[in-house]
C-alpha cells in the first residue's frame, strides 16, 4: 500500500493509506490538510510495519518514525 502523512489543522500528523495504483500526487490533491510530512510505501511483515520509498513529485520520502505512527494508529489502545 502507499501512504501519505500530512499535517492536520491542529499541527498533528494524519495518516492516509491507499492502493498502489493511485498516485501520491493525486491523493494529495484530494486532502484538505496542510503540508506533506512523509510519503512512501508501507508493508506489514512479521507483525511489523515497514515504510520505504517516497514520492518524487511531492518531494517527500518515508521517514524512520513513520512505522511507529502506523503501529500506534493500528493499536487497540490509541488512535493517531
């Protein structure tokens, strides 16, 4: 899957996950939020999220902390 992390209106990261056939830039155009913080691909392997790649057209890439954001978003205790 592809993903974007954008800054929401409160300045917090907001995760968006979408199919690989959708371009990062096309998805970005659909979002009302501010700047793009990260973009790339996310995979779940052996129970762990792995973020990699990026979007040249948006000038954004996967960051080391992105996998932690995904883990927290999908944990039962908390929501991002």
